[in-house]
């Protein structure tokens, strides 16, 4: 067992391969102009700030061959998995399924629905497509995590109070030990991000932990470097 310096207290991490990095919805639809995020009236440029921290975490997980899971929010081209309530909400001009500058808005397989190039999944990394905000709703994420015996999730991505918080709550209810990386998650609304972090931590970590990317990276590097060195000496 090792520890990551975290809030509301240090996060215990088993070293036997039970931790995964969950990267939520780092898609062009949310981070680039012309996608779903902008169609909802948001300034999408704010979200760019976390790309380097998410990338650093991704590289560390790849280096130590720890599991990485990416999620994508998107719908089937025939919209059969998109409730009208979701499509019509907000009365925006460009709705889910309409043609925008990066292809059809929030539709799987369209250019705008892809994960941003900086964080493009490698072959072998799991990509979960999800029709909802939570990554457990109408997906096989839970069975996949159980199959791989993953018990600990390091959570990153966008947006903090929508898909990230929903997913973290869903994971917490299923018994996963969740840590949200403060500087690897972002919202279109700075106050909502701050409130979400506070909500997660309150009441002794009612939903889980938060920590800075550098604390997570420090612990992983120290622990796995030591473990790898020990293995190579055997
Ligand atoms: N609108 C908003 O803040 N977020 C979403 O619609 N999806 C995700 O958070 N991924």
C-alpha cells in the first residue's frame, strides 16, 4: 500500500494493479469551438488549461502499463439512444444530431466527437461510448472494471460538475475508491468546479478524494519505479 497526498486525507493505493486512470470526455465537442459545448452557449477555451496535466498522467499510466480508460459522450447516428428531453433541452440553435462545423453535433464517429489529438487513445486502451452524463449509464463500464479487478479510479476530464461528478458518484455507489485530480478536471464555470470539489470532500470525503496531478504522479513514479527496479533485480 502507498499513499497519495490528498484531501480530505491521504488516499491509500494498492500496488497490485488495481488502479485505473479514467479520462472523461476530453473530446473536441467539449474543448473546441463549433461543438456541443459551444452550441450550449459556453466559452470552451477554458477547458484547454487541463490538457497538459491530463497528458502527463496519461503518460505515467502508460509508462507503468497501468490501465487507462477513456470515455466519449456521443449518440448513434439515428439518435435512437438520445432522449428528446436531452436533444431539445436548452433550445439551442445547433442541437444534438445537427450538422455543425466539425460534423454532426455529439454523434459517434463524427470529427467533432473524437477525443482531442493530444490525448488520442492508443491501441489497447479502452474507449467507452456513453449516451448519458454518467459513464455507468447504458455502458459495460462496471462489468469491465470488475473483470479487470480494478478497485481504485483516478478520475480526470470534463466537465467537473456534469459528466465527471455524475460518473464519480456512480462509481462511489458501486464501491470504487475514487480520486478526482483537481488540476486535470475543468468546468465552463469556475465556481461550479470549486463547489464540486468541496461537495466531494465534505463529510469526510462523502464521494471520494481530490489531489493535485503532481501528487498522484509523485506517488506512482516513486512506487512503480521502485517496484520495476526490484523486479529487474530478481
Ligand atoms: N455541458 C456540460 O457541461 N457537459 C456535458 O454536457 N458533458 C460532459 O460533461 N462531458
